[in-house]
C-alpha cells in the first residue's frame, strides 16, 4: 500500500491546474520539437530551461514541464520519420524503415495512429516499470562492465547486416564508414586526437545529430533541387484518420516485446533509446512470422521501434534517478535541471525526496495520457506542419535544420559539417547505399570501442576477459547467432515478396 | 481547421523564439549540461541575479568541445572584448592549459576571475572491497600494479588520473605507466563500475560520491585536503595517512582578456558577493563543495603556481614532452 500512498501523494503534487496546463503545453511544444528534423528531445529540453527559470516555476512544475517536453519529443519524432523519411530525432531513426513505405502505400494515417498507440504502450508500461522497480533495477547497471557492454554493442552490429534486405555489402560498407566517422575526435583512453587534422572543432568528434540532419534532411533538399521540385517524395497526403484496429491488435505482442527490449536497453546507462529502438526492431524482425517483409511497410516494423524507443526513454530515467548516471543526452539535460534545483539524484533520492520522485512519476503518467490524445485524434494538427507543399516545407526544414544544429554548440563548423553530410547522403542515395547503418556506426561505434579498450586495460590485454561473465557469454552467443542465422535463412526463404 | 493552423503558427513562433532571452549577460559552460562547468554557470549565474549583483538573469550557453578548448578558442578569437561574458572554469581548465591541450593556446590569453569553491579530490572503493584505507590501496598497487584498476570521469592524463599518480609518487612509486586507469563518461559512471566490481577504485571529487557514500555502497579511503571536510568528518585526509597531497577541483570563472578594467572589476565584485552569500553557502553544502575563495590577483597568482606544478608533473610522468 506504500506504493499507492506514494502515488497519490505524487498525483496531489502533479494534479493542479497550473501543472496540468504546463503538462499540456509541454506535450504540445515537445511533439512539435520532436517532429522537426534537427530539434530532438535533448535540445528541446535544453532550450526550455531558461524559460522555465525565468517563469519562476518551482521544482515540481519545472520537472513536469521538462518531462512533458521530453516525452512529447519522443512521440513527435515519429511524425517526420513516417511522412518525410527524415527522422525527427535519433531514436526515431528505425521508424523510417517501415513507416515511410507505409505512407507511400497511402497508409500514412494508419502508420501515425499505430505508432502513436505503440508509443503510448511503450512509455506507459515503462513508467509503471520505473515506478515499481527503479531501486531494484539500478542493480542491473552494476552488472554491466566493459566486457558486457562490448558484447551488447557487438550484438547490435552483428544484426545490422539483416537491416538491408537488398544488398548486404553496401550495408556493411555504410556501417564501416559510420565506424570510421565515430573514431574522429579525442581518444578517451589516451587523450590523443585522432583524424582531427589539428582542427579544434573536431576534437569532440562528430555529433550524430549533425550527421542525421545532414544525411536525411539536407540530402533531401539536394534531391529536391535536382528534380526542380517535381520528383520529390515529400508531401504525402494524409487521408481521414481512422483507427486501424486490425493492425493494432496484430501488433499487440510486438508492442510488448518492443517495450521489454527498449526498457532494458534504457536502463543500461551506456545504451539508451537509439539502441533500444534498434534492438526492438531487429528482435521483432527475427521473431515475427512475417519478419521478412520488414522494410517494405509492415505495421509491426512501425510498432516495435516506437514502443522500444518510448520505453527506453522511461528506462533511461532509472539510472538517472537512482545512480545519477544519465543514459542519454536528454537525461543528461534533465540531470542538470535537477542539480540546478538542488536535487541530487543518487541511491537515496527515493527516500530523501519522495515528493520529487513521485511527482515526477505522476506527471509522466499524466503526460502519456495527454500525448495519446494529442497524437491519435489530433495528429492532423501536427501533420499540418509537415503537409504544406514541398516548395514551402523544404526551405522551412532547411531553416530549422540550420537553426537546430547551430543551437547545439553555437559553432559554424557544425553547419559546414552538416552540409558535407548532406552531400554524402545525396551520393549514398544515388548509389543505393543505405544511410541508416552510417548513423548507427556513428551512434554506437564510440561506445563499443571505448568498452573494448577499457576491457583490455583492465585485463592487461587478456582477450578471455571478454567472456568472463554469463551475461557476456549470452550476448556473444546471441550476436553470433544473429550474424550467422540470416545467411542460412536467406537460402531457405527465397527473396521476400514485397507486400502490396 | 482554420483554428489549428493559427495554433501551429503560434507554436512555431514559440519554438523558434525560445532560444533568445533578451540581451542579458551570458555564462558559457564549456560542456554539455549536467557536469561541473554547467553547475558553475547555473548556480553562480542564478545567485548573482537572486542577490542583486547583476540586473538581468544570466543566460547559460553550453558549448561542449575539445574538453573546454572549443569555448576557450571561441572566447579568445571571437569574444575577446565582450564585457558581458563569463566562462566556467575548473582545475581541468588549468590542467589542459598546462598540458598544451587547447591547441597551443596559453593561460594568459584570457583573464581568470576567481574561484569560489572547491570540490575535494577523493579515492573511493566499494564497501565490500578488501582495501580498508589509503595505504592498503597504494600498497596493493606497489606490490602488483595489475591487481588494481582505477576508474575516473576524465580521460588519461586528466586531473583524476594525475591525482592517483601524485599520491603514488608521494609514497615513492613512480612507475607511472604500470598504473591501470580507465577513463569513463563522468564520475557517476566511474563509481557505478567500481561498485559493480569491474574496477577496484574510483578517483574523483567528493560531490560525485556523496549519494553513494550516504547509501553505504562505497567507502572513501582518503580525501586530498589539508583538514577533514565539514559535514564529512569521518573521512580521513591523505595527510593523516602519511601521503602529503592536497588536490582539489576548484570551481571558478574566467572572462575575456581585453575587457575594460571596469567590467573586470564589476564581475570580480559580483563573484565576491556570491562567495559571501548564504545562497552560495547552501549550494556548496548541497553539492559537497568546500569553501575556497580566491578572487582577482590573488587567484591569478595561485593559478600560475598550479599550472607550473602540473606542467612539471606532466613532464615527469610523460604526459607531455
């Protein structure tokens, strides 16, 4: 009964008119921020910090506003993934794979509603998981050392090959390019710069938001210019919103599996939402009976990553609150907000500041309900932003992309780099090289390398250390299985017929 | 749907407009939100405004890159006479300047304003660790350097790493390359790895370990200050245990080089007011900072000494030539 008492205390804090108003406006602003390419949850939350403090809000109100924006952006990221094939933020990357083909088949509305429901399932269940298990789950983070993390990332890369249904060599090439880009910057173990050409701006490596916006949004602009605005994919019409009951029912198990995978990826501080949605997608691809039609507009391919990334967002709050370890860029910003409010997350936060924790949890639950309403019946509102004619929309995207990227570090180098990535993306599209593996290489490569190097320092160069725990061995087995299985399956199942 | 497009227009304007909040003074935190520099900007900026030392709220800009080098270069090259700018700094700033890690830029290319608090350095082990005190830990390294891996929140050659080597140097162990150190993404990450048993000890600052100390997950074997810290009287200093080392991570600010003397004095005065305020005393207590106030010339003199020391040491241990 402690739980209910705590929760009702939390709702008492969160359910006032002013906080509800903040939750609604936070969800609204967050959804828009998330749906705009280049503005993700982390800069969405970051740019609202000065506003929150200048409004003179108290600790709970600030938290309600910030988490509403955070969750809103996680929901919103899918909108441009589905309609424009441009991920609104990095965890929404995987949603482009099936969401956009669905939209091209005239099922954009279905994809949006389905992904909205999946987001809700993922986020809601994850919040409940956070509520029930947070102090216990913190221990999971202790179990993961360098060798376990390395095996986890290896698993991700081993399943990458299955991502490109057409040409695995091109996918491998693309992920190698991504890994190479990930190496740019100060080497964390020796402190020496690599591949920076003496440029201070490259010392911290390439920000993956710069890469995403360049590869997806800027290259789209180049394609648009080249075709003189005729042959562009952008500008998908949205039909009447109906509830695709059949898809939702069919994807029920998918959502639950995606939620589970995403939540656990979120709990691990080194993994986060991007890995969560990736593993949820790849897991579902191998588990679902119709997994071979993933990438061609399978509704399950939309449900899995959306449940996964929203669950990961909830999971990422676990190490942030209980250990003070931010699992993602956004939780790092939230951590900063907490510290500024003189709330120090750590093992004792749940006991010392229950009103903060339970207020936060209650506001997360409220935000989720608000977002479900906003993102299913009212999704048209947000689609309006993106469904204006391409010759109006693309300059807008260019503006937001440049503004958003500049706001990251306030440096013009990032803008130049973004344009370079735009050119790379343009040529990749022309050559049929998938850009998703490039992003994943950049996103995950650094962590994988760092953990391998740490493992080697700890063990003094002894490779057997990588297999020194049950978790690590299990992950290795899964990784090898994930790499080898498709090679055999490919021969057994002939080329999948795209579903029409 | 007429109504909705208006709404969208308005929210668009909201999203685009939020980034700029008037033309107040700016504090650059040369790192992403969440770290010490970010705390410095936000806490000092907020208190300066709250106690009336400045008229407008201070805007915080995060400019991560090159371990603070990007912001340093930005200030030196583009904002060299901006009187409305302050930048967060700490021991790490001095360490990197001493090690030529800011692409050859020197400490005298900005004006250091002052430090108004310090995070004492600590060595921490998990509560079930066999190492009960500082000498246990250092002896273990001296007997078999492969038996102990230190985890810290900064890269190799950073202040967390140097502290371990300095402490070992004090007890006569100078085979610095044999000491195993892994750099993680922040102190909390390093402590998580140590509690999980993946590394044997964590080197960091006391603010990074407070939560874990209170929950009983870790034991602090030594704090590198002259005296025991108020509020943490149970933690023995390294000096008491025969290791004569004082290593603190001071928190402070620098300003651009070519601002007017009036502007410099205005900021120095505002910083001194913060240092003397009750709000700052509370913020220090909440974050495990110990009082450490040096403003203006006093600070610059102290800093020159520190940089010379780190430079000397970095050469001895081979981090720089």
